[in-house]
C-alpha cells in the first residue's frame, strides 16, 4: 500500500471507509464486495461529540465536534495533541456549547483556498442562521475566515425540491480534484447528494457569483434498521477508487435534526462517482453494509471517516462516532478488495 495520495488541484480531501465500488458512466455502477475490518475502539473523554474528521499531509487527525469551539489535533492513538479555536463561543463546565446555541459543525474538508490549504468547517444548517455558518481555518496557521451559508443552503433546499417543512441538514462533504459533493442527512428532509464544481462553490461563497451553474442533486435511498431508514452522517473521497465514501446512521425514528433518539447502528458504503452521472435518484442499499464487530452489529453512531493510507485495492484510516454522551469513540479500519488478496 502506498502511503498517501493527495490532490489539491482545486480542493483536497482524502477518504475513509469502503465496501463496494465499481464504475459505469451511463447507468448506476454495480457494487463489488469488499472486506471491511474495524478495530481499536477507543473512547476519548475529553473530545466532545466528534462529528467531522480529516487527515492532513502531516498525518495529523483533525476532528471537529458539533458542540465544541475547537478543532482538535488527534494522534494515531486518539489522544489530543493540540487545539485550534474556531471561534469564541460560550461553553459550559464540560467545555461544550449548550445544545440550544451550538453551531453544529457536522462536516469538514480540506480545501485549496488562495493556493493555501484550509480546513472548511461547516454548520449543518438545521437551524436558521444559528447553524448556517462555515469557517475557513488555515492549516498552516493564520486568521480564520467566517462565511454565512444562509443563501447557499436556501439554494440547496430549492434545488432539492424540499417542501417548507423539510430541512437542510448537512453532515458530510467530499472533494475530488475539482468537484465538491455535499451530503444531506434525510431526517427532516431527504437523503441527498449535492454535486457542484468546487470553483463554482467558492466563487458563490466569496460573493463573486450569485448562482452555482454546475449544481446537481441526486436523491438517495439507504438501508434500514428495524424499519427506520438510515440517514447520511459523513462522507469522504477515496481518490484511488474514484468513489465517494459515506457513513449513514440510524437513531430513534430519524425524524428530527435537533432531538436525537436511541442509537440503533450505522452503515458504511462506497458510491462510485460514475454511478451519479445523469441520475436524479439512486438506491444505495446494495452499496451499504452494516458496521459490525465480531459478527455483531456495532451500536455506534458513525459520524465521520478519514483515510490515512490507500491504493486502488485497499484503504485504511479512522472512523469517529458521536454517541451523544459528550465523548467521542474512535476506530481504525481497513478495507480490502477480495480479488487483491
């Protein structure tokens, strides 16, 4: 396995966890079975609500929590090495932002902005204004840039054809060299993948454009647990597999973006980018696999995935779960394509 594959032509983000992959440009690609192994469960008591994660070029694991004002630099044994302030938010005695005012940082990617790497930390949008902000945080140090996503999310809402009662709830972002894919959690709307050129997105967010001409939406069907359909919870890009990697979880009846229910389990999957071509809807049931350990379902809410090493046949890295108790649970994973053994 080669150690790294990084692509910052327009935006860089490396991938995570895989089980199915294939390619076809004219119709949905057919899934191919992968072997998935997950291990090294570690709970970090001092990192609350791990919700988004990337691995940078220095092999640092960078994690955001949905109710924390910091980015956490985490070592491979899942201890905190350093922190970076995202913005000044009031915190309680547990160093968490109270639920009613939390910015809900649920997605993160690594972008090339003005020829420099930035962590793009994104609010979910599940509450108007409060959760409709993003931050560009320079990976090499410097001042943070705050961006309002209110108009952006309104445009995504309209493009998806959501009703007034349905919400945007962004949980994952993945980037290829020049495309951005944004994953909406369908607990008060619909599971959907928003596709656009990264340059179009950045021009829009910087006020250089008023539209996103390349925007396209694909609605997704995901598998269920106990009759409750899973909802997207994280995403990443497996460059060598030319695929989008996603996590999806089930909690309660998955009908609220504010009040969590009991965690029922999580899925992982790989969506070949070619499978999205010319599609308005896609059934991801066959591209998804229930997360298990020792043959038993893992009762965990996988929130994000990040690759450390990859090639076309194998990928390994990290998974983080937010189990709704103020801690974060980390795992390592390896995916092997059986034919490569």
